[in-house]
């Protein structure tokens, strides 16, 4: 090798450069997400550990049971009946999507699409902000956008 | 479901049923016709019953408006074509939609001979004036239609349109039960269904 003296430091410099983000964050952990837990309620549907780990699976089961099987009551491990509804049951206690759901979801960069349709507590008042007339004009001036 | 169109005509232009349904289900009021979303609406005889209407039809029928909605067909073509089973038929006969699964392909809209389905060309939320916080909205890119108020039936309530009608023009009941009120009404009145010759078996009957 003729240019080892240049190539090897070059490779080292390159590796250091590529891993720069890693080194610059070394030892500094991003702060742990702190979702706001409702104060007036002591218990969730299931235990805290279970909810942390399995809430997405539980919600998927609920949605399947309600929409497809027309079953609306979930019996939890303590034998208590619970109305299976994200919008009307979960959010009854967890009164803020921003301070609860979003905190962890943003941390792990998860973007579930629940809230495209379900109405979060913050938006119960509605969205009809624009004047209908301007919307009509806007609508007729635009070609329909494609789906997703 | 039986709709007594004589009652509707007597109280025209009452639209309480439409307002009730569209309010509680967060159906947007989009003024631009091509993007319109509707679960229940009105139309004239020749559009509702194109195979029965003819140019010599009597004056009474000409002036009358007919409430139109999903017929919850016995053999629903929308269910047959849906590639994701987002549209499916429940055991009790209600043709239901699982919005979580709808991919917006609109096969069902092509298959439904009654125009019962609407596509969300845009985010419906800005067009919902006074949302019902207990019911979801839909998102851009899915199809929607009347669900026969499954969420209300589960609570033992009547469909919102039937409950909203002050004049009792809409009656719902179990067609499979020969002793039900609805079967009694059907035995005693002359009724029409929309486009029966297509073989979909519509479950909405119109007293003429
Ligand atoms: S009326 Fe149309 S949408 Fe309703 S069940 Fe029949 S085919 Fe399907
Ligand atoms: S638009 Fe949705 S409901 Fe209709 S056929 Fe496609 S997936 Fe099924
Ligand atoms: S049955 Fe329910 S969803 Fe269907 S048109 Fe009547 S109110 Fe609307």
C-alpha cells in the first residue's frame, strides 16, 4: 500500500464523521416521557404494566369486537364490565390526548391514526373554523386530491 | 324499515330525520356537490324508482319526495366486491362498515345500485359545524354510508331517523319475525322497494 498514511487516517476521519451524531449524544439520554396520569382515578382497565405493554393490542381487540362482532362490553381480569370505546371510555379519564397519548407516541415516533377519525377531548368543540363560502370556492378550484 | 311516503308528503318540507342522522353521525355538510356526503337524503319518484316511473305517472307521485338511504340489502353487492371486508353483513342483516379497514378503492360505490355510498374526497372535519363528541368522524379517503345506527341499537334505542320523525313515518323492525309490527304493516299496505329486479333484496320498503 502506497498511500496508507493518507488512506487510514482518511477512513478514521470518515468513520468519526458518520458516527458524529452518536458521539455528540453519548451519555446524554433523552428525557423519559412523562405521560400525565389522571389523578382522580386510581385504576385503569387492566394493571399499569399490562396497559403499558399491551394497550395497542387491547384497543385492536376492542375495535374488532365492537365493529365486527357487535360486542360492546369488555370484562377485565377483575371481572368488571367496561364499555369498549376509545373516544368515550378511555378518554373519559385520560382527558388530554396531548398530555397522555402523544407524550410517548412522539418519543418513540409512533403515529397511530386513531385520531384521524376519533375525536380527542381537545377537539370536542369542533373544527368548522373557515367560512363555508371560502371553502366552496376552494373546493371548486381544486382538483380532488388522491387518497392517502 | 318501512317509510310511509304519504306522511312525508303531508309534512313536506320536513327534514328532521336527515338532520338528526347527519348531526349524530358527524356527517359533513359540504356545499360543493361533487364532494357531498350523505347517509339519508330525499329525491323524486323517477330517480328513486327509475324502473317503475314513466311519463304518464300520476300527479301525486310526481310531487312526492322519497327518503333514500342504504337498503341493507339481503344480497348486498357492495359486500361481495369489497376487497378488504371493510363492508360486511352482520348476522342480523345490517350491512355494516369497518372504517378501520376501508382503503378507499370505491368498488362498493360502483357496485351499489342505489347511490347509498359517499366518498370522502377531502378531510370532512372543517365541514362539521357542531360535532357529536360521542361519535367519530371519518377521514379523507374512506367511503361511508348509513350504518342502521348499530351504536344506538346496541343501547336499545331506535335508529336516529326513526326517533326524530314526529309523525311516525319511519318504522323499523325485524323482518324475520312474522309477528313483528313491521310485518303487520307490510301485510296491510301496498309497498315498493327500489330496483327489486336487480336481486339485491333491499330491506327498505316504501308505502305509496
Ligand atoms: S343499498 Fe347499496 S350500500 Fe346498502 S347494502 Fe345495498 S348495495 Fe350495499
Ligand atoms: S372503498 Fe372501502 S368499503 Fe368500499 S369496497 Fe373499497 S375497501 Fe371496501
Ligand atoms: S338508520 Fe341511522 S344511520 Fe341510517 S339513515 Fe337512519 S339515522 Fe342515519
